[in-house]
C-alpha cells in the first residue's frame, strides 16, 4: 500500500510540474491543444493541462547553428551575414557583408506563416541585396550606403510583415571590391590628395599676393596723403605770409598818406625810399638781411621819421 501511495504522489508531482510553466520577461510561449493553436503564454506563471496542452517549438539560428526552443524572444534581434558575392551595375564583382535588426511582433504568424523565420529572413536578405546592389555602379555603392540601406530595409519590412516580423534596420557591414580595383582606387585617391594640395598651395599664394598688393597700395595712398597734407601746409603758410605782408604794406601806405596829408612830404618821401630798399633786399635769394654797423644811424633816422609821422600836427 505504501508503495502505491508513493507512486501516486510521484505521478501527481510530475503532472503538476508538467502543468506549470514559468515564462521569463520579454519572452512568450505559444500553447497548442491537440496540435491546434490555443493561446499565447506571456511572462509570469502559466498553467497548462498536461498531455492536452503543449508548447510549440520554434527553429532558430544563432551563430551559424540551428536550435529549437519553445520560448520565443520578442526583443529586437541582430543577425549578421557572411560576405556574399554581388555584381554591380557596371559588372564589377564585389563581396558584401550585411547585418539586419528585426523584431518578432506576432509570434503566431512567425510560427505558422513560415517554416523557419530566421532562414527565411537570411535568404530574403541575400536575394534583395543582390537585386538592389545590381542597380548601382561601384562608385555609388561605396558612396551611397545609406540609400542602399534604406531601400533594403523597406523591401525587407514589406516582405516580412506577413510573417509577424518588423525589420527596423539594415546595414551594409563591409564592401570589398576586387584587388585590382582597390589598387586603382588607391592611386586615384593619392592623385586627388596631391591635386588638392596643389590647389590649396595656389590659393595660399594667391591670397598672399593679394595681401601684399593691398599693403603696397595702402602704403602709397598714405604717402600721397602725407605729401598732399605737407603741400597744403606750405601753401597755407605762404598764404598767411602774403596776407601779413599785404597788411603791412597797407599800413605803411596809410602812414605815408597820413604824412602827406599832415604836410610832411620830406618824411613821407624818406619813408617810401626806405621801404622800397627793404623790399628789394627782402626779394633777394637769401632769407637773411645783414645790416652794416654804420647803417644803424639810418635806422635811427627812420625811427625819428616814424616818430615824426606819429606826432600830432602842431
């Protein structure tokens, strides 16, 4: 009797253990009853009926090997692909490696709409990659990766929608042209760098020449302005000297006229002669006038004449 109870307890424990399923976060489990889809067991504790309910296994590929699992990861996945041969529009054979980011958003479709979702995605990437890359020339494939990525993502997203898969991103990991093309491209890049260096040097020489010419021009302008200002200053000085001389002559003429009017013709005549003599001496080549010592008497006489002219009429 004890043995029967122990066996019965083990059977009950096995039955209960088979009926309890714990699903982790970000995972789901597709439950079938008698081979038909019944429900989706989400994260947490789930109870199924043993022998009636059974989790459906999914075939997946990871790191180049296939495995089956009943736990379907609904997080975003990353799948990398080895380099594959592609012929460009200009008939150049290249090797292209790619990587795809996708997410299973409908586990039921991923199980029942396609036999193996990972293998289907891999083959779909290879096929569309050849088709899209075949429409671009080699230079375009090297310089327009973003365009190729976007086109490939849209094609993949449209094709995998019925499988319950959302393709979020596709990237060309590497593009490897043939060796002779690589050598030609290296030579072309070297020539282009040398050309840019020559252009940069020529532009620098041009800028330096322009700056030098501008400096010389500015220097000449400043010199001309200085010469002009000096000439204006000299002219202004000569003008002031002539104005002062004219004013002195006018004053002298007034004094002579006053002497004649006052009845002193001799003094006026002497003054006129003296002034004519000084004017003749002043117009000479020398700016200095040397008066001999005996001439001091004449100067004294002139002073007397000046005083006589200035004296009031008696």
